[in-house]
């Protein structure tokens, strides 16, 4: 999904599991079973986000 500001959000299903892998526009990743939980995490930026390669 892309937002009007050009931010890209991606949700992939992990084959063989009941898990979704979400990747935020900042590069942070999160897994969840519930699609609603996934979107709340993605749209709740920056709360709970830790971009790859960066420390808080």
C-alpha cells in the first residue's frame, strides 16, 4: 500500500505459518497473526518502530 505522501507499507504472508510480516516505510518490521493488529502497528508510527540498522 502507498499513501498520498508516497510512504510504502508492505504486508506479506509467511508461507507455512499463520503470520503476517509487515514492513513500514521506515524499514521497521513486525509480525502478527491479526491483520488489524498489523495495520494498527504500521499506522501507529513511530510508536513501536525500530528501523533496521538503527538503535533507539
